[in-house]
C-alpha cells in the first residue's frame, strides 16, 4: 500500500510504501528527508497542501510568539515530534503571521492543538501540555 506524504521542505506530495515509512524516505522532488523529527512551520499555502495531501494524521499547534504557555510548551512539542513521526506529522502555525488560518479554525485561545486526518478536523484541545500528555493525546486521537 502506498501512503501520500507531503515533503516538509518543498511541499511536494510523495508516494511511499507504508512499510518503508520508518526507513528514512526522501522526497522525490528535492531529495531531502520526508521526516525531520521536528515540527514544521506552515503558512496558508503549505497548510492547505499538508491538510489535503497527507495520508498520515497532522497535529497542528496554533501559537503566538507573545504567548507564555506557547513558549513553555514548544520544547515538549518538538520532543513529541521526534517520538510520533512517521505515524503523525507535527506542525506549527503562528497565529500572528497566519491570521486567516486562525480565523478559519476559530482559534479563540492559544495554544490550541488540532488533529487533522483525511483533510478534516478530528479533534482539538486548548492549553499547554507536557511531552507525555502531547504524545498520549496524539496517539489517542489519531486513529
């Protein structure tokens, strides 16, 4: 079975055999790693591409640079990315720079995490979480 994975670098959609996701696959377009064990920053264009074209779940942290809890959770979110990939991709959206996305998803408080699967929102959670809580929440809500 082939899985569609959007490259975190050039945002090209790649088809990867499901049993090869853990084998450090590379992008067919830019030849960089498809999984970087780090959250990716998304803007309006790349966000749409990742939501529409990834077959793996996408967990998005809507945050802002002035938000204390967001800054406090950032290291835990980065560590969670290293644990959860390649089963779940983690991404960040800066709500100050991407106000259209924040409005589209009715982000009322930050940080807010939203889990997307097959192009649609599955669930959301507001408030900062520890690394263990992030991993637990992601695994419980990505099925």
